[in-house]
């Protein structure tokens, strides 16, 4: 879906910029190895799995998003990312994984500028 939207912008790669908002970090994003492998394949980068422990994989979602953006022509230098971990930093971020249904919500907006 994102790829189709970026492709629709044409081949003017120097006009593409992206931001990666707050998310759970690889320190806390633990999934089954099968899910980790699917994320890595989707990102086209096996390094998104930062470690495996038994039948669990710890995945770097920012790295996965960067890899996908790169595949669609967004230069690495044109991607900004918010650091930190929404699960670890309760003072700054909401986290459903950490707090359950009583947690707050994040909002994101994506907009293409007119040419």
C-alpha cells in the first residue's frame, strides 16, 4: 500500500522524505520466530531480527520500515525516526503491549505535498 502510493509520486526520488514515529523497540518487540521471519522477508532485510531466543525473535521495526522505504526509493538520509521504545519509556509513550486497553493512543498523519 505504501509502495503503491510512493510509486504514484513518480520517479522524483529527491522529493521523497519519510518519518518513522514512536514504536516498540527491538529490546521489547518479541514475536514468534515465524512472525519475525515474515517481517524480515517483507522488509527484504534479515538483519531486522536482532536476536533469537528459543522460539522467539526480537525485531527492529524501525529498521524494517527503513528497508521498505529504501526499496521504494526513499534515500536513507531522507528518513527521520523517533528513537526510544514505547514499551520501555512509560513517561513519554503510550503502549498497549505494556498497559493493555487502558493505555492512550498515538496518532499519525501521512500527506503528500502538492507538486
